[in-house]
């Protein structure tokens, strides 16, 4: 994929705490902008929405 763009939640300043995203009609990929040559996490198009929604869902704290 060659259409990488930074997240709008890149963090303050120069955006060093950042995730980049690239999309195609069939897949969405994410990677760490500090290590772009490392592995990416790739999802089929519909599964990415499910992944993001799951990140937003509050989870109860694990028992101690």
C-alpha cells in the first residue's frame, strides 16, 4: 500500500505518537509511524470498523 496517512489523533507537537492508515477498496491497514518498515496490521474492509468499535467499548477492570 502506498497511500499511508497519519491519524487525526497523532498526538501533540510533531505527532510522534502516531498511527498511520492506508485503505484500498478491500482492505484497511494500520502501522506505527515510528517504525513503518515493520509489520502492518491488515483487516478486510468491514472488519476494521468492528475493530475500531471494539476499542471504543468500555471494558470492566479485571479482578484483582
